[in-house]
């Protein structure tokens, strides 16, 4: 066969395989330590995150264990070579105010490193966005209750008042105001947001992507309009929709989710309802009525066209009783009736990984179960917790990973959710709840240092 014909044949075969299953599993390598760096001071208030082949770290030098004020040191460490001097180091002083440790440090791929501190009563708080490439930054003064969200694809940072009274879009590169409007903004998430790594104990596995370009603006009278995130211009022909339930502020009794062309409006009480509106015209497409006596805990995307709801029997709002807990799955194009549901004792998360729904449960022990889009079990990994690496693979840990987990005796495994194959990566003696990873690197903080490993070539 001529060489040119052979190349064409390979391309045709490759294209056929990709069309048959677009979620291709990348292999894993055994964990390989690539280095470590000590904290710049002795404090234990640290954060770490990996984007691509660079790790970003933050430390607060408060001088004591009970305060979160002082100097924040942010550094960037390339991981592709020998770990040595950081690419850049930047320090920010809070002037006596406490850094927001719940916010911590958030890194947005293509957007920047976001940190913030609160007001001390005399001076306002401040939000910083630090460029990934050179560490340059801009800041915006803010109140303690102001909310910020970095929307990378739209090129803006959205700043919002918690009472839903005003939204301002700041330029991603310079922080200059671009537009403002009355109301609270819900940015649209996309299926691409489900492709990125998501840490073990994250109940909302879509942080840090910012790939949406539209958002729903909800005013204090509950009128919803669709806007372009970059310009603030109204879309959907200027149509609006009045939502039911609570108002636009963060104390609203309703949960709103904007995903893949739809706005979902969910009430938060027993016998709850979900109303779904198309973003194209903001017209109602379907209504889902929750099970009799069931109260929702959360709703989130768990696939390109799937929504997952955790609900529990009873009228408590936090699900602490864990009575009758189940996972309900709806199809996005018509969620008026459930596609399927599973009773899951100790239900922790429902993670979209390609065309699979991966359910983690923390009962007497951890269990990871993989379902297809129709609710059929594809695989079960007993005794393991799971975290998404990309749209076809995950990391497994031999136990329950939580925010209070400090057991250093972990065994890590690479896992392909399409094939069910596993690859033992090796032991890891760290507090796994302090770790973050990209699609190839793992980074953890603890014992006075940041440590880095590679698990994929």
C-alpha cells in the first residue's frame, strides 16, 4: 500500500473511533516526585493549585495561629523541569484586615489568580487578580459581602452585591469597569466546564473554568433577562421572564442554575419544583415536581445534557438526618419526569465525566459507582473516593477524602471510566484534602512545604 494511502486509512480509522466514542482515555504513569519547596515562613495557612504545568501557591504570614491578617505571598512554580526558584513571587499586605480564608486562592485557567481580604470596619476590603504569566496585578475595593466571579471567555470579572442590587463587570486585564446593571448575575456554565480537574472534596466540580459568555440577570423583582457577559447587552430579543420563589439576593429561598442553554429555577422546600426556561427566548420548557415529601440538597450538571439532584425525605433544609437520600437524574431537554434515580446512602457527589455519571458515597466506607446516561451500572470501585482528572479519567483514593481528613497513608490509583481499567500509581503520605492537580501533576501542602508529583507523561 502506498504511504499516502496508508496515512489516509489511519486518519479514517482514527476519525471513526473518535466519532464512536469522543471520550478517549489517556494512560497513567506511576507517581514520580518532581520536587518540593519550603514555605516562605512558618505559618500553616496555605493554598495550592495547579494549572497545566505550573503550580500556584499562597501563604499568609499572620504571625499567630488565630489571625488571618498580614502579608499574603503568592508564587508560581513551573513543574516541567527541576523545581527551583519560582517564576515569580508577589506579596500583598492586608493592612490589618483578615484575608478571606473561605475564598482562599482561586486560579482560573487563562484568567489569573484571585485573592481577597475583608473590611476591617474603617477601610474597605480588596479583591486582587494576579496575571498567571508575570504576576502583575490589579485590585478592586469591595465590601465583605461582595461576590466576585472570573469569566475568562468573556474577558471580565463580575462583581456583585450580595443583596442582588447591582452587578458590575470589570475588565479581566485591567480591572476597569466595562458595564453595570441592576440585579444579580448567574453566569452560564457549559459542558466544557466538565472537562477540567475537580478536587476530591469539591461538591461543585465546575470551579475555575469560566468558559461561558452569557448570563442571566435577575433583578430584585425576580425578572430575569439574558445578557452578553462581555458587553452587558441584552440577548434573547430583549425578552424577560418573571421567576417564582424568593428574590435575587443570596438569601433567596430558590436555587438558580444556568447551564447549556437553560435556566433552572428550583424551590428549596419539601415537595419542591424545578422550572426550566430556554435561554433563546426565556420561555418555560418544562416543570419537574419533586417527590412527595422530598427536600433538595443541591442541583448540578452531571453530563452534557444531564442534571443531578440530591434530595432527602423530610422538611429539614440541610439533609443532616440523611433519611431517604437519593440521586435523581433529569434530561436537560425535557426534565418534566425523571430519567432515573438511585437510593444512595451517604451520597456525597455526582460527577459528570464524559458520558458517565460517577457517584461517590461516604457511608461506613467510601464507594465509587459509574453509571451510563441511562442509569445502568458500568462499574463499581468499593472502598474508594474519586476525583475527575479530565473527560475520561479519574484519580481514586483508598478511603474517604474530606476537609478534615489527615490520614497520610493513601494509595493512589488512576482510573478510566470508559473501560473500567485501573493503574496503581503508588503510595502518597500527605493530607489529601490539601492537594490539587492538573491532568498530569499533583501538588500538596503540609509539614512546612509544598510537594509535587507527576502521574502522566
